[in-house]
């Protein structure tokens, strides 16, 4: 950390958390001569374990932290390898995990990901940021920011003194302090009202202990002892609970719940949260009951999902991380959005440093980032009522993964997101996937209303071929031409999935379902027969279920609950 900052920098990053520190390192690699300052309110190193949430990474964020930021060695040595995302759905009173439908990998997935002890990770990031010659001002609270024409400025207090600095670029990475967002009036609410409360439990806990006496459950995995490395999700109507192991020893346990179904007052103190768990997740509550003295912390956040009117500007200010928009942690996308925002910001600063007019790039990056955000919002907004419905969630997890692997992660890992011309050339296929996803999310709501049955005793541990290929594609390098062709294929896959999911879900309509093997317009699927004609569901030229089965979505039927689960 430095004692005497300069008066003027090329880039000032306000906030030295996950987003600010990783951006510092990414910028330093891209532009070694840039002068960068990071102003961070906290003084000294972060504590391990009981620090922040944001502990689970997925393919995109792992690639960012490991390869782009250069933290691969640290991840391998000091963090926990992750055995994918794993989900258990409601069965009865949730007192017996063996009865709950499980979806998750049988072994470590081919693409590495890690669980992060956030304190440990940020301390190492800070060490490397300082070693890279970036000025880090710790104990420095930014008080005000001013966006100017030629330079921007900010004032701060540090060790009782007032500081005032200027910079050509200003990046708000202050998390929920929202320094720039408030100043510029960029706040935007969304319709997703969720709350969360969490704790860390010393000594950890292995969820497989609940399955050990059940040979069928144990045989689902290639070897015992892997489930504890997953980000485990215990899902029920209106909520889910995460279990994430941390390298420093404890396990992170958190509730995320739709405020309209589970009011915040039911979980906003440790006692209330434990009572809530006793009611909805009694098996977990029993573990905590005997170990209250090992609870290391208890934290909470209310109504944590929000949008942002603009995140990147040609006037050389940007927002990254939670200072911008935040969705929902169900698929651990927080770090993905940090990766994407930081990559767009780095690209803009590189263009600016090269003397380019950044107007067009800033507009394109802003539009792409916010479109990805609003597409992902459809995963969550209004969807929590069916979170315990294993049948609907299996289809949802499938299509959500195809979108994440087949578009966002694929483009990011191949380094194309900030390539404006390339993105314009493939946007039609990206939009096909995104709009199919939005349509399907509406269908999932309808499906749950028509068929809210509970399912039990099923394990789905394998991907169908089309899905497995999208996951494998993340490890392959593509030329631009191959990547464009791949995106078109991924959109075809999503169309096939939409037709097959509709075909399966429409069984819940009974006699009102379309005739078997009718041609279906995948962009118009819904379970409301009154809408079909106007929406053009049954054109002459659509895709029939049989055709979809013979195409890239073939094998999706192995994900139907009546194939691998049993109705209660
Ligand atoms: C319940 C929940 C669960 C989540 N789980 C996951 C997950 O599993 N995986 C995932 O990828 N993401 C997850 N996230 C998201 C993740 O937590 C965030 O994406 C991430 O922590 C945001 O990092 P950040 O750097 O933007 O903010 P922070 O890490 O909060 O950093 C902001 C920094 O700014 C500093 N600061 C604030 N005000 C000032 C000031 N005035 N002056 C100077 N400095 C200041 C703060 O001290 C802090 O260090 C989750 C989020 C929630 C709410």
C-alpha cells in the first residue's frame, strides 16, 4: 500500500474489492505504462472465510480469474476445486435428502472451476496489484466524485487527511456504495425482489453424510466424497439454500428467497434464519442446531437485485461489479459479470490510449452488456414460485446452461465479446438463443401452474449429447468462422429444446394439447392455447417433435422427470 499518492492518474478505480482489484491487474497486463490508483475504504488485509459472498465460480469467471487476470497458480494452490453446480429439489418436508431429486455431475466436470475463500482471494489479488506497480490507497474513503470534460476528479479521506485527485478514466468498483451510480442518477429497479442471509460454519460439513446409507444415491457418483466440492443448492418453493466449502475450513451456508413468498423478517437475524431453516430445511437446521458455537458470522442483504441505466460511457467513466447491475446468485453469475464488465472497460481504455474515438465502442459494449443482463433477468424474475418443482427446474437448468455455455461463456473464453464487428456479425444467432430463453422462462411458469407435482428419488448426473458438447466447446479454441458457425448451431439446439420441452409440457394440457408431432414454432411456445393462433405457434413450416429428436436436441428426453424420477 502506498503513503503518498500522485495528483493525477490515467485511471482511478474507486473500490478495491473483487471487481476493482481484478480490473487493476487486467489493465496492467494490457497497458503496462498506464498509471492506476485504487482507492479502498478498508484498511489492511481482509479476514479469511467470514468476509464476503461471491464464493462460487463457473466456467466464464474461472477463465477470467485464472487466465485473464493470471490467478491460476493461486487457485490451484490455495482454493478449493469445485465439482460443478448440484441441485436437490423439494420432497415432502425435506427431512431426508435421499428422497430429493438430485441434478449434478457424477464426477468433476471437464472444465475446472473453483470455490473462493473471498478474503484469501482478495488478499492475494491486492498483493499482486501492489507488486504490479499499481498505487493502492487503503483506508481511503471516497467522499465525492465529479465527472469532468478533460479529466474527472474525486475527493477522499485517509488517515484524517483530505485527498483530492484527478484521472482521465474513472471506474466505480465500490459495490453497493454506488458512488457513481448515485451521482449520475443511473439507478434502475427490476421486478426481482429477493433477499439473502448467510453464515460460515467452522469445521465444514459434508452433505453426502445424509446419503451415505443409501446405496442407490451413493452409486450415482463415480466415487464417494465429491458432492461436498459442489456448490450445493437445496431448492424449495420460493427459495434455495447454498452450501459452499471454503479452503480455510468453514462451509458457507446461505438462504436466498423471494421476498413475496418468504418475508425478510423470517431470516434477517441468526435466530430467525435458524427457525426458518427448521421449517423449510430441517435436515440442515439439525446440523446447525448442534454446532451453534461454530457459527463464525451472520450477514444479510435485502432486495439485492437491481439494474443500471448505463455502465460504460464514451465520457470515460464506467461501472463494474455490484456498483453497476446485479442479478441473482443461483448460477453464480456475479463474477461472470465482473469479468465481462472489466473486459469491456479494458477494451475501451485500450482504444482510448491508442487515440481512437471510443463513441461507437462504448455504445456497443453498453448495449451488449445490458442486453445480457436483461436476458439473464428472465431466468429469475417471477420464477421463484417453481424453484422446488423438479420437473420444471430440470428443463430450466438445461436451457439456462445451454445459454450460459453456448453464448456468454463461449464468446468470452474465445475473447470475442469486445470485438464489435464480430459481435455484430453473430448477433442474429445470439438473439435467437436469448429470445428462445425468454419465451421458455414464461412457459416454465405456466407449466408449474398446470403441473405442480412433487417428484422424488431420482438422480440426473449425465448431460445429453448436445449439452455435453456445449460444455466441451469451452475447452476448444475456435477461429472466428468456426465460432460463428458454432453459435448458429447453438441457436438450432435451443430451437430443438424449445420444441421438445413444449411437447413434454403440453401433456399437462390434456386434450387441449396440439396434435402429436404437429409442427411447432419454437419462438411462440406457451401453454396458453388462447395465445397460440395470434403468436403463430402452429405454422406449416415449424419443427415437429420427431424432427427435434433427430436434430441437435436429441437425447433431451433423458432429462424428463418421468424418465428418471418418480411422482410423489
Ligand atoms: C447473496 C449473494 C450471493 C452471491 N454469491 C455469488 C457467487 O456464488 N458467485 C459469484 O460469482 N458471485 C456471487 N455474488 C456476487 C458477488 O458477491 C459480487 O459480484 C461481488 O462480491 C462484487 O464485487 P465488487 O468488487 O463489485 O464489490 P465488493 O467486493 O463489495 O467491493 C467493493 C469495495 O469497495 C469498497 N468501498 C465501498 N465504498 C467505498 C468508498 N466510499 N471509498 C472507497 N472504497 C469503498 C469496499 O470496501 C469494497 O472493498 C453473490 C451476491 C450475493 C448478494
